[in-house]
C-alpha cells in the first residue's frame, strides 16, 4: 500500500479521535491541543477552534445538559440506550468491551459503559490509524457506529452551544467518509 493511500485513513483516524474525545469530556485544553495537531486545517478547523474559545464553563454546562443531566439528558451517549432493549451495560457494552480488550484497550473507568459514543469513535479512529483491514472496519462499524448518525442529528437539534453543533456535523461527515 502506498503512503498516499494510508494517509487518508490516518487523517480520518485523527478526526474520529477528536470527535470522540469531544463527546467524552468538555476538556477545552485537551481539545485545543488535539485540534492544533490535526492533519488538515480547513474552515472546519477554524470554526471548531473559535467555538472552543467560548466560555469553558458554558461548554461544560452544555455537556452536562446534553449528555449527563440526571433529570433526563436529551442525548444519552450510550449505544445500549438507543437499541431495542434500552439499558446501560447491555449487549453493546459487552461487545464493545470485547473489541477493546482484543486490541489491548481498557476503558479508564470500569464503571463507564464501553458503548459510549466517544469511546466508540476514538476506538474506530485507532482502527483507521493502525491500518485495520476493511473487513474489521466494516464489522466494527456495523456493530457499533450505525446508531451514531441519528445520535448526531439529536445533538445538533438539542445543542445550544456552537461547539457541539459543529462536532455533531463533523461526526456525520466522518461517518460518510469512513471506509
């Protein structure tokens, strides 16, 4: 495989890791650092950078409102709550955890469901960057990423912060471009 052919998945892998990290925690310093190291600096890059310059407290408040609100988050970030049998730590959690462990990954906190949108996107980015086979990519995608398109539409519709609007749009575009 030529360097040109492998570079596109590596670049996509970096963008998937960025989007996943944005859904895991509103850590503006980490997100800025990741963005600074991104392989492509397009208009999208500029918009994300500007959105990260908003008040960090507003980003954190919006993160909690969208994804963690104990009174009912409008966009729960776990695959298992979007399935036919909505419950945390279900089949999709077990399946994702199996994928991670076979690849030498372990979630940082045992209490965090492995089917969290951010972890799934970061892991897919790792698969892309490491040159996983098209069959492996397709299998993981079919098992764990198909629901994310609808989730990103929900985030876009519910978000009051430009950063999450942009990340939801970015996520859909990444899914469209991914092998």
